[in-house]
């Protein structure tokens, strides 16, 4: 059997030092990628091509968008440019410590042709004590602490470091670019599962994430994050959930976001998100999850009530 080829994709904006650390970790992997593509998402504080002039990364291309594409749009652009059978997408403020991570990812995908995405074990370094970002709820982790150490099918992934088959990206339409910020991975997860593919969690593929302030925050619009979370949750409920789940799902999530809005003085962002979400509901035909997709979610730690 011929081996799958790998493209490594990095979206960046105004982050020189984290980007160099990320690319250095890719260069030290035992598996050499077919190509490494860096997309400069309209940086206005530096020229990424100049920053990377002396970077020791083989087969690297640097692209630039003159208008900000955002996370979803930028990832879609990278995936359209990629030539590899598999694309490993990693945030510019993330990095890999162990040299065999990419090799392990490829082995999983070569053994499992129905696996569309491999989700990494992401270590979040924002806090004094690092925390795990993994595709299990807090309640599931409390009940079954060993979950985070077991390789298994899951119902969604976190985007800071993940591998995706390029043909599945093309088949499912990629990331929903209207989302801009938040829940874009959950939306894509639903569509991948709906199409009959699996998502696999690989705890021995560890990505370290030291998140920098988001583009929204760097533009002095922190309330915009809440706006998008509210709007996107409304969209997800209407688009994918069976009717019986919509009311409790929205009651829980809107209550949580309303509480955050009051606590942070962002009530206007919450209300704008609700208004925008309601206006958007009529623009897309509902595609409720099939019985097969619902069965997959129930068997693989999926959540439907919230």
C-alpha cells in the first residue's frame, strides 16, 4: 500500500516568535512533510515572509491574504492550496514536543480509511497549572478519568492541532466561513459524522498550545467573541439538532452566555448575537442529524442536550 502524503498548514497573523517556535517543532519531526504552507492572514505589524526567510523548514511555501480571512476562512484557503492526502493543521501559537507525532497521525489514518479527522491531545498553557483540551465534557472526565488516556472514536475535535483528509474536506465543504470565531470545529464535526466518517482521538499525539489573544481581542473588540458564540450556537441548534433537543440546548447555552454577558458588561454583544442568529436561521435549509449520526454521537461521547 502506498503511503499517504502529508501537508502541514499554519495560519498566522502578527505573531513572529510563536510562529517560529511552531515551525521549529515541525522541522524536528521524524516524518518529513510533503510540504509546509504558512498563510499570513493580513498581518499589519510584520511581514511574515521576512520573518521566515532564515527558517530551517524544508518544502515551505508562504502565502498572504491582503484581507483578514479569520480562522475558518484561513483554514479553508490553506486546505485548498494543499497537495497532501492528509493535512495537519496547527495554530501558530501551538507546537509539538515529541518528534514522532506526525508519524503516529499518519499511521492511524493509513490503518483506518474511514477516519476523517485525528484529534490531538492538546495541553493548554494559559494557566499556572496546564490543562487538557480534549473532546470530552467535564462531566465525562469526572466520571471516567481514564478517558483522556484512551485512543478512541469521538464526536468532535479541537482545532489547535488536528489532521484531516483532504478529500473529506472537499466532500463536506470545509469550515463554515460565516462562523468567524467559535464552534467552527463542532459544525464541521457534525457534517463529517453525518457523511458517515469517524473522528478519532489520539492521546499520544500531544500538541502544546500557549494561546495568544485572539484576533478579535487584538482589534480591541473582546465583546465580539461573545457575539459569535451566541450567534453560532443558534445556528447549530437549528441546522443539526432533532426538534426534541433544540429547546433544552438553547435554554442551557443562552443562559450561560447571558450570565457571561451580565458578568462582563457585554449585554449588547449578547443581544446582537441573538438578533443576528435569528436573522440567519432562514438562510439555510435544516439538515438534522440522521439516525446513524445520532447513534454515532451516543456511542462516542457526543452531547445533544447542550
